[in-house]
């Protein structure tokens, strides 16, 4: 994955807290799982720290397919990051 630019898309209050709806980034070589990604993003700045304060509740989709936090990232074209589902 290292060296490959990936599009990150942020939704709902995650987007509001990070201050952007999407961006293109090159992930560090040691970011290989979804949880690695969330923990890495959390360290970027205060907005990401606020949005990802509890990374275990954040939902992630790789190329529009929801995955577990233990999933390997691989080389998706898009990674979407969502707050938890709410409602009844």
C-alpha cells in the first residue's frame, strides 16, 4: 500500500470534526489494517483526535464494502469512514 495514493471520504459528524469531506493521502507502510489506519489518523491533529476518540465505534468501508477493524487494507481506491449507526 505504501506509495499509493488513496482517497479517504468522511461522513456525518466525522466529516464535521475533521473539517473536510475527503482527501487523498499516501498511507505509511506500517498502516496495514483498518484499526492501524484509525489510530494513525487519530494522531494527525485535534480534529481527527476528536472524531476518532473511540476508534472501536467507527465504521469503515473499503471500496464501498463495510469491513471489520481487523481487515487488511490492501489497495482500495476509496476508504470511507463513518460514525456508528444510530436510531431505532
